[in-house]
C-alpha cells in the first residue's frame, strides 16, 4: 500500500480518544487568546466548553494527510466553534461595531488627505476628539478585532480559521494584497500584528517585547486593524473599477 493511501486511512476510535485527550490544552490556549479581547462579563469557561466541542468534532472527523497535522486541523475547528458561538450570541453591541467602522473610515479619509500613513493625533483630529479620547475609542473597539476584517464586503473573517491573518484568505490575489497591506503598516503596528498573529503572543507578552503597557498594545492593535480594514477596502474597490 503506497504512502498516499495510508495517509487517508480512517483513524480508529482509540486513536481519536487519544487525539482529544492530548490536545485539551490547545482549547484553553485558543479560548484565552480570543477571550483577552472580549468585553467584561464574558466567562472564559464558556469559551473553553465550546472549544472542547470543536476539538471533539475535529477528533471525530480528522483524516491524516501529508502536511496536515492534527494540531493545525484542530486549531481551525476549535477557533471556528468559539467564534461561531460568539456570533450566535451577538455579544458585541451594534454601537461598538459602528464605532469600529467609523474608525477605519476616519483613517481612510485622513490618509487620502495626507497621502501617507496617518498618526494617532491626525486620526483623532479627523474624528474631532482629543488624543486621550481617541485612545479610549481604540480600547472600546478592541473586541471587534476578534473578527478582524470580516466587515469588508468580499473578505471573510481573516481570523476565523487560523491564528495567522493569512489563514482564511480565499485567493492568491487577496493574500498578496493583504501581505502588502501588512507590510505597509507603520513599524510599531506591523510588529504588533506579526507578534500577535504569526508568533501567537498575547497583548501582555507583546508589551514586554516592545516595552509598552498592555493597554497601549491594545490601542496599537486596534488601530492596526482599523488601518488594515480601510486599506483592504480601498484596494478591493480600486480593483473592481
């Protein structure tokens, strides 16, 4: 029997039980990773319970194949189960979603005027708020980054199926555009995005690496996502013209 056929053989029940038991810690890691950005009052244990269902489903449906380890497959199912549950609960107030959209549009307007990346102060001026108030805006919309760029029309959630911002990009052209957008972020924002998504660090850990407070990292991350949203939206609209 060749290796290709072997890779697609069914996993027996004993192996599936082992896959579930051996990866329980993965559920907690992903739940806490998502939970950091949720508003107060959302119990992390609820996320863990939903994530365990995702892990169980992953163990039941997993088919070994070359280049697809169970941990990768399970991470997709766990994260997807948690995010689907959050969407069903409609935990995010519509006012917060609107505020996040307003932020990305303000960034887009400011950068159109300036022809370059806008600073915190310049975006705050566009929103007609003080720098301190702008910082509070960034923190208030932090929860929306659980769903990353999902609001932008033809883009689905870039966080839904993978910790990397590239995880659920449907086409090579979109993947290329997103890579260019991330590469064009101001240095601090780009570092936060890379450390958060590609390296899997949480906000506190990123703060330790960059010498910033956790709240400031939260603000930088929110602004980075807002900037990515505005640039991806513009990129898609320009391509459609």
